[in-house]
């Protein structure tokens, strides 16, 4: 659906040049929610603005639905942009227009006849849940409502893809979740491809199917959200995963506890997807009555591809029994990480 | 009562003069609004990193604006006499004052328009671009509506300048309250007439200011 090849953007000012986007290659499938995460200055904002040519790429290809956006002339670029919706961090609504008029704006640009325009606007207002607020001005709306208008506006011309530029970064946590739910709804209802950039791992975790991690203009890691969560390779990715999976305080606490155990074995279990719901521990303890299990710490988080949890367990018993128990667990889909802190 | 306070005032003269002042002001405000809007848009759009970014053109427009703003109005009228005569066929009466009034006020209003446009949220312009808007759409559906309250208060300030310019033009034969104050008042040493003309001008200014503020507030939905 979307294929990005060797995409580069270099900003020049005087003698200095900044490589904002450095040789990015990505393929995004139709109907996918694709997240790009990075800290500020990583180039993710420039990246998403290249996709609808709000910035012109220095070199590279951006093919959306068979059309190379990077090489379009002004007139055809305007046409192409009508099929690429964009949602902004600061909403960017026209304060001089009501909700209804704001949503109608892209339809006016596309030359939709008035009657059709009104019907479409009514549809969109229902879709984003703004019924009753049609005639309000943006200044009378809350942040979440403003972003709903922003989303409705971006969807007005039935785009092939929706670009979200830090769409939830200006919202409080609860409103963020509501907007994310709305995006998932839209993705499922319309089978719409969504590309979002963010600096919050929470956003990626909650709605993305796949994720790319950007640092210094490059995509340093890419894959299914769950894989990236489970096996973060790069340092920045680990830092992002830590944002939700573990805060440092707790990790330190666990380490202190680990140090206290002189016998047995402490293992860290990774539960992925549906297996999270299985009664694994009680099953193993039934199977190996000679081994005692003590749960030290557990944590679970929900991603769009299922749940992901970790569990620290202390196992005590004979070395042989422990080994058998670990082997038994390893045969299930739960991954076992043997902790070396205890000898 | 009126005749006791203003023994030398002729009501008919006053009405004619007021009408002439209002006529000159109204037409010159319209002319200034259009010409100033064009100048302001040109200044804004050709500025750095804008839609029509064009350094030489921006420099030329800015220079014209600055030069005309630097010329004192009374000299500008004299300077424009040949042009006025060519354009209007006369150098006397309210119509003859219009070219000088518009050319004198438009550069000032142009700068106010430029400032107003600069205040429009860049993000909103970007959003319009991302929807595939043409430049003309951005001008007429984003830039102008989003800056309208500032454009209206700008034209209010300018129209008050124009009222005082029109009085100045009156002194050298354009008619209106300035003309009345000078010819029928000052020249005959009838200061009650000068005073009355002043009161009328102040009332007109107040009305313009009030209407301008009212419209500007009404338009502002922020």
C-alpha cells in the first residue's frame, strides 16, 4: 500500500546542514496502524510531513497506492493530498468556522456540491461522536472535542491513508485514550491505513500493529509491536519499552529481593498473547510437587496484538527438579529467562 | 439657543460640509481597504518562507510602501495634483481629494494588513495545504477570514486617519468640514464655526470607532 524507499531530507541553512531523515525504507500494509516512535529531534515529525509533501524530500521515493508522491507536480500533488488525511498535534482548526464548517472545509476544497457536503458532514459528526456540537466554534470545545473535529476533517474526503502527527500529545491521559479508541474504531470500520508518530510508547502499545523506532533520522528498529516489546534490540527501544513495562524503582526493588535468595532459582517468565490467561503456575506446581513456587513480582500490559506480561518466580527444590520444571515451562509458549543473580 | 452659541453658523453649510466629509471618508475607506489589502497580501505572501517568497518583489513593494508613508500628507496632495487632474479632470471638490486620500492611507493600511496576516496560525495554513488547497483558497478561505477582526480594527484606525486627512484636503479646496472650518471660520475669524466643525468631526470619529470595534468584536470567535 505504502512503500518508502531511500527517503532522505537534508535541511540546509548557511553552511550547516542537518540530516533530518536519513535513508528510511518502510513498507506499510493496507489497513494497518503503523506507529513511528522517537524522541524529539529524531526526525519523525519531518518524516510524516514528507509523506504528504508538506516538506519536499531531498531524495527517495514515496509510493502510496501506486503513485509516487515525491515526483508529483503541484496540480496533481494537490489532488493526491485530498486523499491523504492529516491530524495535527495542535488541531489546527479554523477558529472563524464552526465545527460543521471546519469539517466541510476539505470538501469545499475538493469541490463537493453543497448538498453532498452537508450529508457527508452529518455522517462524520456522527462517526466521531460530536452530535449536538455542530454549531459550536472551536474556542467552545475541549481539547478532545477539537481533535475529534480534526479527525472528522481529515476523513472528509475518504482518504486512503490517515497521517497523525502527535495527535494525542496535547491531550490529557484520559482524553488520549478516548481519541486512540476512536482511531482504532475508524481503522476497523473503514479499513483505513493509519500512520502515526508519537513520543509516547503508550500510544504505540495501545493501538499500533507495527512500529518503527527512529533515532537521528534513521529507523533503528522495526517490527510487530509485540516483538519489539519482547525483544527490544536498540538502547532507545529499551528505553521506550521501559516507559510502560518497568520503571527503574521497581527493577531495583526486584534486584534487592533476588539477592536475598540463596537457594533455588529465580526465573523471569514472559507471557505473550492469549497464553497470559492460562493457569501456568498452578499447573506446574501440580506437576512438580517437590518444587515450591514463590511469585515475587508480576506485571501485565495490553497491546493491540494481545496482552504481554512478565512474572518473577522463585523456585526452590532440588536442582534436578527445578531444571525439569523449567524445561516443562519452556515447552509451553511462555518464555523463560533464567536469572543469574542466584547461584 | 443654537444661534446664540454659534451666531455665524449656517445650518445648510454645515450639512453640506458634513455630507462631503462623510462622502470623502466613505469612498476613500473603501479604496484604501482594497488597495491596502492588495499591498498587505503582497507584502505577506512574498516574504521569506511564504507561499510566493520572492525577495526582489518583496523589496520593491516594501520600498514603495515606505516611501509613500514617509511623505507628509499635505505635500502628497500637492505632489499628486497633476495625477489627480488627469484622473478626475479637476483638482477641486471632494472627488479630487480621493486619489490623494487613498494613496496616502493605503500603504499605512497595507502594513497593518501585513501584521494581521502574520498573526494567522501557521498550523492552520499548513492544514489547508495538507487538504490540497490552492493558494487562492488559502487566501480567501483561510488568511482573510482568520485575520478579519484585525483587518477590521486596522481599517477603523485607518478610517480615522482618513477623516483627518480629508479635513486637511478641505483646506486646499476639497470641501467638507475642513474646508468649512478654514474658509467660513478661520478666514472670517468666526471661531464659533471652527469650533462647530471640530465637534462634528469628533462625533464622526467616535461613530467610526464605535462601529469598527463592534464589528471587530462580533467577528472574533476566538
